[in-house]
C-alpha cells in the first residue's frame, strides 16, 4: 500500500514447513488432484486458448486446521508439444497485482521460440483478484492515489499520514478477515510450489517482474532444486531487514535516476509543451509547478481526489516515469496546469480494484517484516529526504499502515542467498524509477554465483520486451530457449535511431 502498489496498480495500489522445503522427489512431481481446466470467462483481452482452473492451498501452511483458500491459475499450452520443455510461470508485480490474464497478454509479445517450448502459466496471488480476494473496507478518500503512497502535506507535515495509517490498520483489523493474516511473500513462494505440484512438474521456469523478482528470489531460496530457468526483471532490493520499507525508500533514488530522461525529452519539445528549453529548466518548472499546486490546486473532475494538487502532480510524475510512452501525457498535464486548466481526463481504476489491491499489498508488506512505529523518527526521515530528493518530497520514507499493523509477522523475512543451481538471469534498466539499479545490485550480490546480470542502458520500469532493446531481449530469449547465459555480467548499450 505504501509501496509501489499505486504506481504498479494505479498508474495506475514465514519458516517453511519441513515437508514443503524438502528436495523434490519423483512423488512430488506427480499432480496432487490435478486441476480441472476449463475455458476462462470470455473477455476481449483473453486469448481463446487460455484455460483457467482453481486449486486449493492451505490458508496457513503451519496450521492445517485453518483450512484452505482458492488460488486461481491459468495457462496457454505450448504451441509445439514436441518441443515442450516445461512451464514458464509469470509472477506478477505489486505486491497486490493480479496475474491471471498474463498468459494472454504475454502470448502476444513473447517470441515464437519461447511459446513453442513452454506452457505459459498465470495466477492471481493469494488475496488478489480471483484468489480468495481480501478487502479492508476503506473509505473512498483513503484509497486516493495521493493517500496510497504517503505523500506529506505541503511543508512536510506528516500528521495526516499518521492518522491515515491508523485508520487503514484499524480497518484491516476490523474487516480484513482471517486470510489477510496469511498473505506474505513466504506463503506466495509456497503457493507457487503448490502450483508446480498441481501441474505435475519436477521443476519450473519463471519470469518475475518488479515485486515478482522478490517473490521469485524467495522461491529460488526456499526451493532451490525445484527451479529450472529463472528470469528476474526489474529487481527489488532483497534487504532481509527492511524488505518493503526499502522498496518504498528506493523511490527517492529511482525518480532522480530517471527524471533526466523526461527532462531531456520535454526540453526537445519546448515549442509544444513550454516546460523549458533545457533539462535544468524543465526540472525547475516541475518543482515550481508542484509548489504552486500545493497552494492553489486546480479542479480535476473524475480524479480521486477531485483536484490536481502538488502531490497529485508528484504522484502522476512518478507513475509516468515508468515508460517513455507516458511522457506526452505528463507533459500535456503540466502544460494544461501551467495555463490554469482545463485538465485532461484522468485514468482511475475502479474502486473495487483499488480496495482489493490496497488490502493485499498492505498485508504482504506488513506481514513480511516489522516496521518502525516512531512518529518522530519518521518526521526526521521525511525532513532529510525532502531536502535531498525534492521530486519525491519525503513520500518514500514516510509513515504507513505497517507502523500500526494489528498482526506481528508470523515468520522472519527470507534471506536470499547463493545456495542452489546457477540458473538465475537478472535483467535491469539503469534508470528505473521504481526498482533502481542500486537496489538491483543488492539482489545480484545476494545471489552470488547463482546469477548473472544484464544491465540495459535504458529508462523505465520493466525490461524484457518492454523497451525495444534487442540486446536485452535477445539475451533473455536465448536463456529461456537454450539455457545459455552470459559468462559474466554484461551491459546492453542504449538503442539509437
């Protein structure tokens, strides 16, 4: 909730049981009551080849008396069964993002050589979408984009953030239900292993993106011998103490790394948008506009909240930096705001989606690790961060609901490590606003010789098949289809032309 969730959502918002951590055997590869596949509900975005199934997984892996919950799974089978290697599980980001439709969306993008060799497998993580969804029943104003990431008030005051954090934690304790207590990355890794077992696979390959890199890294640590070919794309820092708190803090660095790309783009189009003829001027314009909107917001019908204030602009900026394709939208909004309006129509996810994502994301973050609860400590963090990283105005280190979460983590965070086969490929943009390169290096360090990293001289969030960098794309495709990885960490140069 106080994470990447709203950017990955609104740009949209733990010790393994011995029987589950044992090395795989021939028996463990057999399907356990194989799922009944059927056609997915019809939708213009769903490939007609995609099938859906529901499996049951333990609600609490350490207490069978808690019963089971539903996990929604999907697949598109390999185009050429004779070439089939196995399954490629698509691990969604967030936390709190659904993944049931990902086989359909990725089947339209993946190279044919990959589609020939793998069944594409998608799933909604526990508590998300069709997988026993959770909600905290939050007030609508509390799921506004400027709340779900804890933007301080103008001047840096965090008292409203403190009150909001208490409200969210109290609502989740009151309305969240039993499942909310058992949403964690450790349990997502266990769920992934149940999917593997239900599919009858001894090993799985997977492609995890954003938060999915951390979930994938946890799986590779808990179940190392059950991994085949692992691609982790746009990597989280796996710091075993901070976990999600570190991901949020990394926004400060990521936005500063990435903003020069937008500033250069806008400066080259100063005649169209009027934001400045050079990158330095575009930066000054951005900061001054945000400050002005702090004092004099502009009505923004259809948005939540219904105005463009300074934090709404900052939040839109952060989300826009995920892809160059968002730059015209951001520049157009700023141009309109400088003129005093009218503003373009906002794009806002349905409230039900925001409610589900907010609850499941908060549960993951808060159940994974302890968070500091001192208000004064957060005030000092915000003050320092605002001075050093003005584009994010202290939001990344501000207080959130985890400070008041009603449940203590049931297990410690996983310490990602180097024990296991050398079968991990990390791919990372150098200028990622959400999972910055500096944090990805920590993932590389944690894996040691299990991993190789491909750095791509590009900006944005998401690398493989996302930026048009043939070097990066070809390296991942070769790994998935042949198992061939670079012998050492490599750099893919910026695409030109």
